[in-house]
């Protein structure tokens, strides 16, 4: 099999990683204060859960369409550009929101933009990871992604610490948004045909979207159903006075650091031991819910580190598995389909978890933990196949 030089593929991954770094500075900086912002504007816990879940559902759900369109048209770059423009520039518009319905609209719009560009971007990355190793390539990209997710919330935290407003925080995030778009233009110029990065590819396991792929969807849907969105966690921190407002973005940054390290570690493990690395990550990260809803700063910190481990695995190993299951001309569709179902169950779970928060936190903890652990026997069955 003839492959392009590893350094060429790695250069593309790093360049797209820089785009993701600036992009995550923008929207993760905003998400680190979105729950508190909605609370200050008068939203209830149920509303926060629904808004967070709806945003994730749209953020994942539309990927079914955008993934299909990217494969059908081959316009991976065009679709990626459109998505990034909406995704990034919805954030500074939050500075103009004076009520929670308008703020919620911009938050959902930001997720919609991400839904447009993600399948096309993931498909382009999958071509390069053939040479570098699936887990390592996606893991490295996710680590750079999470670097931005660390810096963005820290910027927001500094603004709030020095008596700045939430509106000022959202406005400042226009700067990394512009940086992300500039690097994306450079990537488009240097790599006009990313599909050429995977030369002499073979379909490793399956033709099209197989039974194993559908079994895999069941597992990730169960994970999405039980995963608590950070907006609700931040809402709890605000309502229960677990930490001060300025510390919430800092804790989020720590979780993102955990996610970045998790992506590297479990990505490397995936290249060596396959889907067993995802099984280990899910088993460990599912315990986060036992800590984040307890009173106490250190419990919250431990919980967010575990929460970040799960996020890192979801964004690296989950995508690497798809690249090994599905041939190149179906990957946009496969990523879109996976994200649609994951987002649907994330939405349903988030709405129900938000409802449970208002009536019984112990019930919330039980539902979250059981839902995630139910994914383990499915993943184990897939491993045996």
C-alpha cells in the first residue's frame, strides 16, 4: 500500500488542529459561562437543561444532512467554511442578548454551525489519520482542540475576575474567531484536495454502514443519554454556590485539560488495543456524576476531571472507530449519522436530567450512571465481534 509521507499528513492534522484551537477558544469560552448567564437572565433549571439539550441535538442532529451532502457533493471545504462562520460568529452576538430567550437562540445557533461543518471536517481528518494512526491522529487533533477549550474559559474567567461583564466576555471572543477563520483559509490553500491524503486505502472491516456500525450506534446513544451537559453542571454550581462565578470557567478549563490528555492517552491505546480503550474510558468517566452534584469544591473538581476524560474519548476514539469501520466515500454520512443519533439521545437525556435536577438530584445521579454503564456490555459485544 502506498501512502503519502507521514509528515505531510501530520502537517494537515496540526493545521486543522490550530483552527480547532482558536475555534474552541471562542465557543468553549462562551459555553463555560452559558449556564450562569441563563441563570442570571432568569431561566430555570428545566429551561437550562432543555436549551443545552436542544443545542446539542441540533448541533449533532443536522450532521446527518451535512454529512450526506459532503459525501454527495464532495464540497468538504465549502461545507466546513459555512459551518465555521455560523459556529464562531454566533458567540460575540451573545453580547447583545438582554433576555434568556434571545441568548438561548444564539447558543443554539452556535451549535447549528458546528453541526454543519463537523462531518466534513472529520472526513477530511480521517484521510490523514490513515498514515499517522487513527487514534493518534484524532487524539492529537483533539488535544489541540482542548488546548483552545482551556484558554478560552481562562480568558473569560480573567475578564470576570477583573469585574468585567458577561457581555464583555462574549465580545472579546470575536478575536479568536477571526484567527480561526484566517488559519482555515490557509489550510484550504495548502490542501485543496484532502482526500488525496489517503492513497491506496482499503475498506478494513465493512462495506457501507454495517451491522457492527449499527451496534456501535446503540452504545454511543446510551452514553449520550446519560451524559450531563456542562451548562446544567454550571447552573448547579451557581445555584448551590459550590464555587464562585469566576471559578466556574477555571474548573471548566481543568476539565478541558483532562479531555485533551484523555484524547492523547486513549487515542494511543486505541491504535494498540482497539475498542477496549473506549470501554475503559466510558467505565472511568461515567463516575463523574457521583461527584459533580455533591457539595464541595474538591468533589466538583474530581467530577469535572472525570467528565473531561469522557469528553476526550468521545471526540477522539469515537471518531477513530468510524474511520476504521467505514470506507472513505461513506465517512461523511457515517459521521453525520453517528452524530445525529448521539445528539438526539443527548437532547432527550439532557431534557430529562434537567427535569430530574428540579425534583431529585439522587434520581438524576442514578439515571446518568445507569445509562452510561449500559453502554459497556454493548461495546464488549462489539469487541468480541
